[in-house]
């Protein structure tokens, strides 16, 4: 899930930027240091959006920079096992698809796409279900569930996030729209059949009544 958080940190402004607008420099330093990084308690930093407060500067002997206590606003992605989340397909391979969750990618293995056998269409960069012909391709938005989660703070790119789409309510946007239409058709069919069933039952009762007489 995505969270907007107010955080505090000590930020070093390098000596070559001391003459610039302070809030702008601090925002850029925070963005460079934090965006794309991982904190196991806070989550994955997506963006530093605003500097809310800057305290008094502190000079450290032997260091040309100035340190400031800063309060700022940030957007983080905090993942949990079994959480349902949306992402975008950024790459397809013979063994699955890589799904972007913002600053970090996750793996959707072919075995977790569907109960059907999956064929890889390398030319069109698609993974295609053999029977239904449903497919996922680069650029598709997908709704997935997190089934494995191992975050690496030192090397965020080495984090391992496993996903599944093999459950109800999961899949590409197109798949989900198709399911909604099918549900509407089933509901409409049931509503249309109900008066006919009532008429048949009433007819049966009339026959029984006539036989009794």
C-alpha cells in the first residue's frame, strides 16, 4: 500500500551549493539520497515531495558542508505478504513477466499467471494462455497479489518480490473488465429466467388443482 508520510532527517548541504535557495537544495539532496531506496520499517521510497521545515544549520569542524535538521513529506510503498496491488508490465520473458510497482520491480512467474498452459510470443512480447487466448504484454496494468517478499536495503535491485494472478479478482485490466461483463450477463440471464420459472410453477399448480377436481 502507498503511504504519504512526514519524516525527519539530518541533511548535509555541500559547500558548492550553499549560495543557492536552501529549500530547493535540501529537496534535491533528499530526492537523490532516498528515492528508490529501501527502509525495512518504512518501505520503498517512491518520492520526496515537499520540505516542510528546515532547522538551524550546524557546522562540523573539518567539513565544508552545513547540516540541517529537516522535516519533509515523502511517498513510500509498504508491501506485505498477501497484499493486492496494481503494477505495470515492463518486460516479458519465457519464464514470466517483470512488473513495475513504482521504484521496484517484482516477478510474475508463468506458473502464477493462469491455470492454463502459457505460451511466450517473443515477437509481440506477450505471454498467452493456450485455451482462452488471454494474454499479458508490456504496458498492461495488472492487479496481483504479493506471495513472496524479501527486501534488500543495501541493494534494492536484489530484492525478491513474487506475485500471483491465479486467483479471482486478479489479472490484467482487460481480464477484469471481461469478468465484470460475464457477471452482468449471468445476472441478466438469471433475472430473465425467473419469470419463466414462476410461470412454469404456476402452470404446474393449476394442473394439480384440475386433477384434484
